C-alpha cells in the first residue's frame, strides 16, 4: 500500500466472511444493512452489507449461497473472487477475513479460541517442480498488527488453507510444514488476492473443531458453529473498536 | 446466455491458457499481440494478447508469472480470477480454456491425445456435509458442441480439476467418481465462473503425462510439454476455423 495511506485514519473496512452463520452476528452487531443495489455483476450470489460504526465505513461481503445448490459458497475460489471484486468496487483500506477454523491441540488450540493470523499458506496445492512448489504453498504474511495483538491480548497463530473440510495424510504433512495452529478454507486465498492488489489484510479465526482430536470434523464443526461464531463476533467487535480512529501504522 | 446471442455469428472469443509455454504457440499461430494498455488492474500479472483472425476477435488471457516467484500462475484461483476479470472487461461470446493435462490410460488416454471436455468437476474439495459435498465436487457441463466434435472427429472426455500436479489416493477416488479421463489444474474453476456469469465455455485438453502409468508425473509432464503443446495448438487452430462464421447454436 502507499505510505501515505498508513498515516491517515482507517475509514473503509471490508470484511470477507464465507458463511452466513458467521456473517450474520457481525451484521447484527454493527447494524449493517444489505445493499439494495449490488456493486457486483448480475449472476453472482455475493452479498454486501454496509453501515457506519463510529468513524468507520464497514462493509461485510459474504459470497452468498450457491445459485444451484443453496449452500454457502465456501472455499478458495469464491473467497478469492469476492476479495478481488470487493477491492475493485470498494477500495477498502483494510480487509478483515473472519471465520471459523479447525484447530490443532498439539499446537495449543482449544474449541472457542480466537486467533489473529501471522502467516497464511496453502496445504493442498502440491506442485513438485522447483519454484512451482513454493507458488503452490503460497506463504504470505498477514498485515502485522503488534499493538492490536498486545492491547487485546490476542493469541497469534499461523493459518493453513485448503478446499476440503477433512484432512488427508498429505494435507497433514503440509499443514505441519506450514507450522499451522489453525486450518480453514479461505484465508490464504484472500491473502493472495490482497497481496496482488496491495491491500493490507488481517485474519481472525475462531476454532470450531479440533482436527487432531477424537471427534469427526464435520460433526464437531456443526455442533460448535453457533457458540463459536458468538465468540468470533465478540473478538471482531473488540478489533473494530481498537481500529477505530487509528492509522494502519498504529495497528 | 441470452437466446439471441446463439443466433448471431460468434465474434469475440477469449482463450484462458494457464502456462506461457501453452499460450505462446497459440499467440504465434493467430499472430496475436500483447495489449500495450492492460484492461486489468495494476498489480495483477495477467497478460492479454489480442488479434483478428478471419471474422473473429481473438483474445488470449494468460494469468502471467507470479510477481514474487516468476513461475506461471497456475491453478484454480488464478484461472477463476482471470476468467472473472476477462468476462467483465471483454464480454466474450465464448470462452475456450485450452491446456495440457494428465490422462488416464485405464480410460483410453495416450500422450499427445487432445480431448474436448463434456463435463468438469473438482477432485480436491471434499466437504463431507450434505449438499456442501456436491458444491465441493462442482460438477458442470461444458457448452455442448456436437457438430464441432463430429466434424473434427475429436475425442470427448470428462475432466477433473485440482490444485496439485500429483495425485493422492483420495484424489484418485474422487477422480474415479468423476469418471474423468483427463486431469488438470484449472478447468472446473473456469467452468464455475463462466457458469456464474452465463458465458458458454469449452475446454480443449492435451495429454502430457499418463497419471496411472509408471513415470513420475512432474518428469513426464516437463518431458512432453513442448511436443504436446504443438498438438494442442494444431487442435486449437482447427477448432477456431470451425467456429469462424458460426453461431453458438451451430457448434
């Protein structure tokens, strides 16, 4: 981003939130309303909510329900597309990708933990040709927010992203190589697009299921989704209150 | 697409081609030239080549080299982004995703074979929750071209897409479930975006390596890349000559 943008207060924030059940508590918390006229092209299911909160223009983009199947458009393709289209349409000062994630108890994660992400990478893009292998992993640093982390006493973790809810042995090997504490289906894709277009991005991930635990991921995920999105929403409010009135360089 | 667009001759074609080595033979064949002023935003490495061939305006979009790593921006995220941005900027009548692929000898594929794709699906998006599982697989029909297939005597096959060059056991299970003869890293992502925005898309895939054979994929892929892109380029020329002067409904 341009240096000058770091020196004026942040005014325009875009949340990218993949699931409706993750998005709606945030929509309600900040009393956002759905845009009557979409800024996105005809045909796409992407939904923009917007509102003013303190000194901030808050946008929340949810990729919406798949037009044919009616389920949330989760995963890296939808989240990269909405990140791209959001940056083009709204030119946010800061992107916040918030959502639920799997956590690894071996790395200290528990159900309901909320993490700020330091690094994103992919664990399901194996291209065993030199340099292409690094492209596949796609390691990127999140925008650094040392003051936010310290002030709100947030846990910091590395995130690994893939398009499956489950985890194969090969995924696990890559996740360990990525040194990840949390695993999601969008983060590294949002980071990729934000990096291309030079918009700072931060990532807030709440743990719904323990990947290296005894319970099946899908079951545990669905069981904890409601309670953990409440914890996520609380953390998001604290982060927004901290951001309000500050420049990027003060985060 | 609108019904009337099927009844006038196709005029505006957009190729989406992931690798430079796949794109350049097509660029040279149709004497396309690189756009001096990008239609895409600052920061993205995407390259548009364009030219007139017979009655057709031909665009070829290559996602370009990764700005940090210098390798082709392969895979589903880049290809979905360029498909989206290309449709927004150029409103093509038809998208043609052409490229190399792995082939399964058990399904009749040999090195150098060129296939027209009937169906695309993903093999690395496992979401074991009802309906989300179908979203993950993302099965889509390519635009049907029965006359083109018959006239040019082309082989037809199903395509399975994933972000890895290799294949795990879980990938293989999904590829078999997808009944795929060819495996690539972009097709189903291009199909997803084209379907969202209601632009017809066809897929031409040439086999560089036999996935269920003895040789390591990466080695075989690199060995055959040059010769197979020549075969791909020849097939592309035949397809373009067939398309010239026809409406979508005549393909």
